[in-house]
C-alpha cells in the first residue's frame, strides 16, 4: 500500500504538531500503525507471503523502539498516545 501525500498530511496533522511535523515520535508511530494495519490485512488473505511477514515484523519492531524511546523521554506523551484506541496500540 502506498499512502498518498494527503493521507500522510492528515495523519501528521492529527497526531503530530502540525502538517509538516514528520519527525516527532507520535507522528511516526501513527504512520507505522497505519502501515501495520494494512500489512496485517494483507497477510490474512496471503498467509504465505513471507516477505511481507518479515516487513511487518520489522515495522512492529521499529514502532516498539519508538514507543520505548517516547516512554523514556516523556511518559505523559506516551500515555496520551497509548490511550488513543484508533491506533490499536496496547501495552
């Protein structure tokens, strides 16, 4: 799945600090979560696609490392991000 620029801007506006905020952990985690959800749906119908399986595991690991970083740096921002149910993140 290729996210369009408009979709990415919408994600960055909602979870980041603005339209052009692509570097904050919240924005990156939200973007990874959208991609993870898409790959998970893909793997439900294509269970033998091992390349996508590997990419999904790597993406989940990246998101986990960013969440750990955010938890170390600012626990309140971490808790606010985790409490948003539409991202599907649970601890």
